[in-house]
C-alpha cells in the first residue's frame, strides 16, 4: 500500500510544483524588479547628493526644527552658493550665525536691502517667532536651499559619527549585494543557455 | 532567459532613477522669485512759514526697477504767513547709494521746479511763490532710468527740506 502511495504522492507534488512554477517565476521577477528599482533609487539619491558638488552646491544636514515644515530635522538640504544680492525675500538661505561663525543657520529671508558694500538681512525660521538681523559683504557668498532629501541626514550623521568604519562596512555590504545580484543573473543566464 | 532579465534590470533601474528624480523635484525648495528693486522713502521737512499736512513719508516705494514704472506722489504746501513767501526745496539723504540712479521731477501746476537726479536735488530748486494762505501742490515723480546699475536692494530715505522766505511786497 505504501509502496503504491509513494509514487502517487511524488506525482502530486510534482503536479503542485508545476502549477506553482509560473507564480514563483512571477514572484522572482517582481522581487528582481523591486531590487533593481531600489538600486536605481539609491543611485539616483547618490547622484542628487554628489552632482551638486560640481555646481557650487553642497549637502547639509538639518539639525533643528526651526524651519519645519519646509525642512525637517534630519533632512539633507542641498544648498547652492549665491551672491548675497541674488537672494530674494522669501528664499530659504544658509548663512553663518552672526554670534558663532562655526555654526550655519538656514532660515527664510523676510527682508533684505543693500547698504554701502554690505547686504543687510532679516531672516526667521518658519517655526520661529523671533527674527535675526545680520549682514554680509556683498562680495561674499551665502547659500540658497535648492531641494531637500528627507531624513537621509540621520544616516549621514551616523556614518560620520562612526567614522570610516561604517562607511567601509556599508561599502562592503553594497559590494556583496552587487556580487550576489550578479551571481543570480549569471545563474539565470547559464540555466537559460543549458535549456536552449 | 537572459534576454528576459535584461529588460527587467534596465526598467527597474530606470524606474528607481525616475522615482529619485521625482522625489527631488517634489521636494524642491523654490526660489521666491520676488523682485528686489530699489526703495525710496520721501518725507517733507517744512519750516514754520509753510504747512505740509502729512507727517511722515508722503512717498514710499520699495520696488523701483531700472526702466520700470515711475512712482508719483503729491505734497500740498500751504503758506501760513500773512504775506507771500518764496518756497524752495532740496533733498537730504543719509547715504549716496541711489544718488545717481534715481531721477526726481518736482512740478507745481505746469511749472517744473526740478528735474534731476537725487544727487542734483541736493541743491535748492528754483523758487515757488505762495501768496497769503495759498496752497499749491508739489507733484513728485521718481523713477530709475533704463541702464542704471547697482540699484538692486538699495534703499534711501530722503528728507525733502522746504525753505520759505518772506517776500517783501512793494506798496503803492
């Protein structure tokens, strides 16, 4: 009885697998597509962070909520360097804190005017109630926020705090991922070659 | 099979790149695009012989552009003495930023008292005779001619100073 049942079970299993194969193939295709989309997205974000460096712009991490909701804490703001007189009321600009030159502030221009060789600004964070007045020589430069990437700043900050180790680890993991994906493709290609 | 994988790879990466581009576009912080013209504020400073009804600035403009529209204002001046007075005007400014860029025209009726730059208006205009209790309106027009440079964001506060001299009336 059992000797007869075994081939029958095997046949059933084979039939089940046969029926499930298209669905599995579809799932594998979808996963592959999702992985490629994620890779493309990561490449795109990398480009969005790296390319501005070639065009007098740089990414900065937002550390406070003073510009909420325009800029959130942990966002990366990509800031383009401009002459002070190229700013306009309503622009979001990055400038050195008048009280602490090591600190950068990103706030919205409320008023501005030129005075002699300087440009006088009144700025305020969108979430703040107090404005700050500061001035900069018209020959110097300030930044204007062009776009932001939400919450990526946390990852950048973390990587920076852990130093090169994390970057190397991340790089190695990325390399592993790429190699793994490449091996999957290669296996698929070999299978298809044998099949043909 | 490899020919089936390649499009998935290409389309997947292209979709990811497009999503990243869309995200960046959606999260742009747009420049305000507001204009930043020159600002002129003009207030009259009158002596006791004449009266100007307005206190503070009678002309206030914040967006003068080279070759743009001119701004106009009126300043009524009344003789409050018992005889005729000759009134003349000049400009006093705290800075020279717009001295050569802003042009000003002062007219009373059909007569032009001055048509010059702000720098030129630092000198007294020609006189305007006001009889006893007479009120005349000084019409002020200010503009920046095409081609003027270094005006962006500049501001000037002008005190339009009036000088009044009692005129001797010849008696017959």
